[in-house]
DNA sequence: TTTAGCACTCAATGATTTAGAGTGCTAAAC
DNA sequence: GTTTAGCACTCTAAATCATTGAGTGCTAAA
C-alpha cells in the first residue's frame, strides 16, 4: 500500500509537515518554494503536492487553500522521515536536577510528569508503578496496643501497604505468629496479580478455625486486589492544549479535558496499547484514529515504558495534537524514561 | 453602608438574582413584570431597578441592556434573602449510597468530591485530611531482613506513614528498641506540626552516639515535615465550568483551569480563609473579589469544614461562577459535610 | 407614586463586499 | 518527458454596512 516516494516527494512531505507543525496553517506551494528554495518552481511543487494528496498523505481544508498532512502523512513522517535528534543540554540538566533529589516514588513520578509537560508544552501522562505487578515479599502484623494491630504487606519492589485492624484478645501472640508464618509461606514470590480471590478462599479454608479472628487482616489483601485495581495516572500540563489553535472550540476543549477526569480511560490509553508491537521497549507513537479512544482522534500519543530492574512497571506518555513536534517529543520522552529508570534503580 | 431595602426592592433583587442565575442573560424590567406579576408595571420596576443600580446592587453591561447583580448584589442576596432549603431525597440517597461502602479515607474523599461536583454541576474541591494536624502516636521499626528495616509512624487519627531503611548490622536489637522507646516517649501526643526541626535536632543530640546509625530513620520524620507540607486537594468536575456561558472565552478558561494544576494555590484557597469568621463551623461563602486569588475573581466559593471527633481536619468546597445557584449549593455542601463527618467517624 | 408613551441606545445578527492566498490547467520552454 | 510561466477561478477571512429588537430614561398625565 505505502508506495515508495521519490526523493523529492519525501523531502517535500517533510517540509510540509515541519512547516505545518510550526505554523498550524495549511501550507501552499508558493510558501514552500519561497521559504525553502529547492531549485524547482512552485508550479512543480503544486504538481507534486497534488500527487501526495492523491496518495493520501496530504489534504486540503477547502479547494483554494494550502495543504496539510493527513494522519497517513504524519505516520509516514514518523516512520520514514524522522531523524532521531536529542534534547538540548539545558533540558538534560533540567530533567536531571528535578529528579535528582527526590526519594519517594510517587513524588519522583509526579515531578517527572510536571517536567515532561513543561519541556514539551503538551500534556504528559505517567502511569504510576503498578502495585499489582510487584511480587509479594512478606506480611507482618505489628501489635499496636491491646486490641489493635497494624497489618503490613511488603512487596519486592519496596511497596508497602498497611491497614490498622482490630485484634481479638482471644488470639495469643504465638498463634498470631503461626498464622502470619503460614501466609508468608504460601504467598512468597507471587505477584499481587496472582493472589486471586480463589487463593484467598483457599487460605481462609486452611485457616478455618481462625478465620473470624483474622477476617480483617484478609480485608487488606482483598482491598489490595480491588481498590488498587488501577494504578494512579499522573498528569501534567492538562491545559497546555488550550494554547493550540486547533483547540479553540469550546466543545472540543470540553471533550478533550473531560478525558482527564476519567482515570479508567487514561489507564486504558496508556496500558491498553503497547501490546505486541512494542518490540524494542522503545518509544511508541499513536496518531489520531490509530487510537481507539474517540477523545484523542485529533491527537497523537507518544509513549514509552519505564522499568525497575528488567520489569516494566509503568508508562510515560505525551499527548498533543496530531500536529505535534514529533522529533522533539520523542527525544524528550526517551530522555525522561532513561532518567526515570536510573533514579528508580535507587 | 448597606442600607435597608424596602420590601419591594428586596423582592425585586431576589427575582433578578434568581432569573439571572438561571438564564445568564441580563434581565430587563419587562421580563420581570411579565414573568413574575407583582401588581406593578414595568415602568415602576424600571425606577426601582435604577435605584438598585445606584445603590450598587445591580449593573448594566451597556446602556440599553437589562441588569445583572453585582458582587454586592449577590452578597446581599446570600446574607439577607437566601432561604435555607434542603436537598431532595433523591440527592440524599445518592450521597448516602456513594459514601456508605467505602473504607479507606482517601477513597471516601475522592468519591465525595466526585459526587459533589456531579450534584452541583460545578467544580468541587476537598482538602484531604491533614497528616500534620494529627498527633504522633508511636514509631516502630520493623526488621525486614538482615540489613533492612521498615520504619512505621502512626498517628492518633490512624494515619500510617512508613519508609524502608537500611539498618547497619552493628546495631543490636536491644539498642534499637532503646532508641525507639526514647523517641516514642519524647514525641507522644505532639501533633506532627509540632515536631519541628529544632526538636529533631534536639533528639539527634540526645542520641548522639547513635545518630549515624539512624540517620535514615530520621529521614522519615523530616520528610513528613516537608513533603507532606500540604495535604492533597481532591478535585471533581473541573471541566463543568465549561458549560457556563460566561466561560466561553478560551483565555478565561485557560486562566481558570490552570489554577487546578497549582495545588499550592488550591490549598491556600481552601485553607487560607475560614480564619476567624467561621463562627458556627457552618458554611462560608466567598464571592468574586472577596477572594484574594485573581483566578477566581469571577467565581464564588462555598466551603465548609469537616471533622473527625471535634477536630477540623479538612475542607469541602464548591467553586462556580458568581452567578451560582447559592441556595442549592449551600444545601448540598451542608449535606456532604454532614455525611462525611458521619462516615469518617467510622 | 404610578403608569403610559415615546425617543433613543446599543449589541447582535445577517447581508454584501473586498482582498488575498492558493489552486488547476494550458501551452510554451527546457 | 519534465518543468515552468501565466492566468482564470475558487473560497475563506476580514471588513463594512444595514437591520432588528430588547431595553432604557424621561416626560407628562393619571
């Protein structure tokens, strides 16, 4: 389908994309020949542009206007024409400095998200570390006073989850230890994902005679499964899109912004993709309708995974108009991901 | 300054506010006399309206337009004319049902915020429980393995904060217990607010010979002081304002929405006020420029405090245009607060 | 004090015009 | 065969102008 374009057409498409990205105005043959002398006249370019339109890479808003890239045009640009550039040293420094001092994971990520949106001036989304993908390490019950205790669950990735429960007096310390030991043995090494309801039922059965006493301790487990179903999505620069001329219509703005209030959609946006095609663990670009979600049909999404050790635990993304500075965004996303990996390694 | 208005003027102002609130159009004498027959002609109303304008309660966008309430007009309406109504049974049910099942505090509040914005169709803000206002209860160090431990800090309001630290092997279990015991004794009953840097320094001095070993444990304390400086602000319906005709200008939208990305501003908005005047712990209304923050000069903010026990731990608020349905919003905020108090009581 | 009547104001709406950027096509030039 | 100059044509965006109608303020009579 996607034919090979001759050199001049490639160059032309590239110029048009660049020009349109920076001006947001449909670009005409005249503009190109004036601004980027290619040794041919505007008439020639006109012919070439008509060809590119026929091939589906360009479109006209109306007959007597210049042309702008279609989704297919952007796709070709990203796949074939993009030269991987890198970010400026200054930007590099900004990233490094902002992430350097932080300790807490959530904090790091929220800062990363802010930096990402600032540098790109688009909207950033970062899918936080997913508790459920980390492996169970141990469970402790820490007596607080006569009838209260703190259940603490720790995962191999350093997540800690806890809950204050009431401890029936009738339970001796020794018994408690036994139960805890048993649970630890059974669950060690499983990811939280794998602690299914059926496993919990099984555990309960095994501990039949002590169930009621520890009903509340189990609550922690169950809540971990349900409530934390979706990791938090960290947003930055949600209003940046308002600077884009294509979003001057209030209804579009509304549709776009209300997306950010639906964390489940955001989660799917980030998590739902990257399925197979994410070969090298590198950056993925989804343009316009390539994304099933209607709200982003006029947007492009650039994502990458970040990891602790060799395990992917979340995603970094930038969402902007399809008329996006892909070159730059790709570089920034790549850089942020690398820094995030480094910092999270501790 | 604020003179007494005669009965008819009061009634008229009330009608105008109501009418303007529901239509968003400046209301003219004719409209009023047609829609709400008061036994007098439009000419009479015209005179009365001219008076109200002179007194500063009404204004005209331009000479030949109807009139709309000024900030002063709204203030008079809220202070003198508002009849406290209550919410519908259905709304009552919605609130009750949404909040009933939840356990975790954060979750409760985030749901409350969503419900609040849904019912009012304005933007809701809830200032989450403030860790720093709860009192220190105890600190524990829980050994994880040979060289790691989990520091757990628990407050009287059931907040738990923790951090994984490295434990130097050279520290014996008994020594550790001693240190922990000492810290507990020193800090018991203080609010986190009161654990100042100077106190930490003092503690460090007392434990001089063991400082280095526990440097990291102190980190938890220090982070508690700094990072969690501000409690989280939970938002709901941030895009609801886009449905309001007075916010059809993209720049206004931008200014308004970018407020929501600055948590510190939101924090001040909610916390900074309610200072003294909040006599009965009841609902507070701030209209337009009564609020120092420029971004909300065309908005009204309705807030109330919620509490655990008899201690205020956070605030509930609704932010909308000054042309707000005060009657309804006050009722809803009141209701939400009551339910929140009840649910948080556990 | 109230009201009818009337002249006047002004934003909003819609029609009309104009200007300019850009296209497609043709015929000549390379 | 490609490229180019020239030209007629198209269509939007901006500017101008006229119209409409809701609403006011004022005056004089009830």
